C-alpha cells in the first residue's frame, strides 16, 4: 500500500572522531524514503534548491521512490552541519541553513492524496499539519518532532497530536513535552493528547512502543562499529512505516514486527555516512539482521 513522507531533502556536512563528509546527501525524507523503499514504493513531498543535483533525485527514483512531489525552488537546498563526540551520544550542530525550506509550503500532489499511510518527518508542527490535512485517504499517520518545536511551538504541536495516530520522540523530548520524569507516565500523558501510539526512542538502549493495550520494548541491534548516527531516527521510522505499509495492517503483531524492521534498518544507517551503507542494503540483508534481532529478543 502507498506510503507518503513529507520532510526535508538536504546536504549535510558531518564530522566524527574518525572521518568527515562535506555536503553529503541527507534530510529526513531522504533517509526515510531509502529505508522504506526495501518494503514498498514511498511517495515523497519536499523542496530542494537550484543546487540540488538531479542525480540524487534520479537515484531515489531508481529505488522506487516517487519524487513527483518534490518541488524545486529558486535558492539553495536546506543544509545542516554537525560534529559528533567519540561517545556518539553528544552532537554539536555547527550550522543550520534553512534556505528554501524556510518558506516550505507543502503541496501534496492529487495523485498522493489517497495515501493510507503517512509519515510527517521533523518540521514545524504547523507545516506538518498543513501537509497532513491534504491527505484525504489517510488511515494511519505518524509524526516525528524535536525539542525545538516543544519549546517554541508547543500549542501547534499539541494541535497536531489531535490529528495523528502515532508520535515518535526520544526520552528527553517526552519529559520536556509532559513535564514528567517517569517515561511510562510521560508516554501515558502523550497518549492523552491524542495519538493512539507513542514510540519512545532511547538510542543505544532501544525503543518502546506503547498505546491501546500495547506495551512493547525492544533493544537496539548491537552494531560493532558506528560510523555516523545521522539519520538513524528517520531510517528507523522508514523501516517501521514501510513494514506497516507492506502488511497493510496496524494490528499489534504487525506493529511489533515493524519495530524490529525499524531497528535493523537504523542499524545499517549508522554503519556509513549519508546513505552509503543503508543504500546498499536489500530485503535479504534486512531479513537476515531481522532474524538475528528476533533471536536476541526470544526467551
């Protein structure tokens, strides 16, 4: 079934303790779409500038991503720079240039409006909601957010939560949004704001899925060599939503399996810069690691 993502296409400049990349392909929608493309044919809505290389759009298209919702605007593409400490948990943003994304007004093509599954990648919640309201065929929509929006656009975020079925956020963001230190109580309060499910990410410590009688905990896949954690969260979301779209179901068993798919997809992402590792992985690679993770979780 059709899966729509609304988010950013970007060029990232990333520095780690071991190596660096300048203007590597990035952006939330790119990571999501590449991750989801192993399970379905995602539809992408976003904006790029004059400097965005056509070969990158062609590459996404070759993977089965429908890029007809990508607008090209006059100016430069969204750009982000970051530096990671050796522990990988500490990231310093060196610059954020919104460029054409500053005035992004999501326009969902008519051919995309029947999408039953929707992912709203990290953006101002007002932009996310504007995009979502154009999707008349929506059955299951999940949003991502960050501490910035909780801080400066809380009212808009709370409004968005009344229109989505799921929210993905990390433990720090959950505490910030709810004012509660206990993560389970924080998740319950988020659910009271509107979504049916909440996914709490805890980085190297795994993730939780809670809601509607479901409480599922999952460890992270044990990656032996992390190269670049940029895009791991969006890759997780792409694997998660891609599995749901492929199954065309949101029953509890499907959601649990989707959590495993998201986790193993993210584990490939962190093994390379940009989509250097993730972009080389096919369904067989993901299935093999899925079985490994499932064996770890089986008593």
